[in-house]
C-alpha cells in the first residue's frame, strides 16, 4: 500500500482570487529559499502551468511519480472552496495531461479531493447542487437594506419590499462524488451514520448528532455530537465499508456517543487518532487535558495520558504511534512564549524547541507532515519550515509558497506560487 498522500492549502490565495485577473509573473511572487543550514530539499526544476486560473488544491498520484491532480478556481462567481475544474499535470514534461471541466453538470464541487489507491479516481468530498429558494428583500428607510433566504415558499416575513424565487447552489447533505479520471464520468454516492445512532439522541431537544466527510480520511469520517442546551460536545471516528460506503462502527475515546473528547490529530497513514478532552474548574479555567491514542486498524486504545508539557497547548502531529509533536505556551496569555515539544509515550522522554520571538514558527496554520524519519515540514501562511526532529531546530526555510503537496514514496515536494509556477524539489536527506 502506498504512503498516505499529503495535501496543503494556504489562505493567502484569497487576496488574489478576488482580483479576477490571470496570473502575472512578478518577481515578488517567486519562491525564495530564505534559510538553509541543511539541504533537506534540493531544487529540481520549475514548471509554468498551462492555465491562467489559480490552483486551489493539488495532490500527487499514489501510483505515478510524474503526475499530480489539481483543482482550479476559474471565476469569482464561485465560493472560495468550490470548483468545477480539474487538471492532471505531467511533471516530467511540464505539460497538461488532462483537462476536466464539469460545468455541464450544473453543480459545483469541493476543491478538496483525494486519490483512490490505484490512482484511477478521485473522491470529491462535497457537492453543491441547484435548489429553488425564496428571497425576501427589505429596503431600509435611509437606503440600503437586507435580504433573507428561505426554503421555497416558506417566507415568514411580512415586511418584504420584494419577494422572488431564486436558484442557488447549496451543499447536498450526505452526498459525495467519485470522478473517474479515465472516462471523466461522475458517480454520486451517499453516506451517513443514522443506522448507528439511537432515537435517544435523534429526538433529544438541543442535541445534534451526525457524521461528515473530510479529505483527511481514507476509510472513515468524523462523527459529531453537540448538546447545545448544556454547551457540551465531542467527536469520534465513523468507520465505513469502502465498497458500500455504509457506516460500520462509531469509535470514541470513552466509548460513548455523547462523548466530550475531540479528535485533534489523525496520523498520515490514517491508522492512529489522538483524542483530547479539556478539563476545566468551576471558573472555566483549564486545569488539565486528557489524551487517548486509538489504533483504528486494531480497534483498541494504545495510550492514555495527561498534558505532557503545559495545559496551554495542543497536539499537532504524530511522529509515529508512540511519539507526538505538541505546540504549547508557558501560560494562557497571548504574549506567552510558544514552544514545540516531542514526547515519547513509552519512555516519557521529552524534547523542546523554543520559538523565542519568532512565534510564527510555532503557529502552524496548516499542513504539517513527516518528510521522513528525521525531518518534518509545515507552513505558517506563505512560509515553509523544515524541522529536524532529532536536533529540535529549523534547518531550512522557504517563502512565497501558496500551496504544496508531497509524496514520501517518490521523495518529492511540489510548491505552488502566485506566478502560477510549480517548483519541484527532491527530498534528499533522511537519517
């Protein structure tokens, strides 16, 4: 089985998307290597994309080292996280391999997707389909005003200055799509976990229980429990059958559907989950954090422990099943110094790295992954850090990155910049 593919999307893209312009080559948007103590990533080549649209998301094929799939944003009419356009790029030639436009379906799709293990399909997590709604416009006395949108024919406001029926694209509940990359055909599938949720929770006032899809997962989804009246809630993992997509089991840290544990980290291979429960006193001050590491493959809890550093932090990533990376502060103040720490849950060995005045190093916005046994990569907005897990220090740094993907199997990293260029790097250092 191939190593889990890593994906990352950065929020800086938002600023430029709204301009509605094609990509303009500007030197300030070039990728820059701003620090290098070690050459963990070594430059290979640059590819100029055969499109003026900006990339929303991208992933390596799990079976072809020279292929990546990308989702694109073509127009400002779409929500920032919606698309109907996908491409396959040949990294060896730098040319467009396949251009798939889905605009004839009258639907929009999530920019987030994941490859099937055979590399022949991509799974798209959300579908936005056309629905008929009723809009009520209320004009203000001094100009301006507001609009309210209701289910078709169910407007309950009497002061509307204008009422009209409109068609909008709305997220379809419990539905996802598989795109066949060989035929360009779409196949819709449904999922939910209603069969595993008792009537006690379905009919209880103020309680909401459901499962939802997320691209971080391979053969499972997240389970969510919300008790709005008592201001409580928690999360779990809903395992499903990969062929029928029916939910088989819901796993929580305390084996309760009304759990108060949250899912905070999922390992890159999808086997291990870190659950967290925040403990507070009667003044709502945090006094502890309880953690459970669950092995999904073997269906058992393998570690249970309290906050390994301070209670003012969070789990960030699995190093392996017995070691985790945490980000934490000295206290709960905004000005508190931030640190990164690695704890081995078997030996209780702890190592720390102080971010000192550069808090951005520890403020991991998204995308933290193991490059190999020795090094990690993560992003703080458009800055990329390469971290030495053994010596606990930053050894390489890049700036100007808007999006990246990597494959440990192929020892490759691809960075995307606002110049619509792909920068290919080789992972050359390990132990």
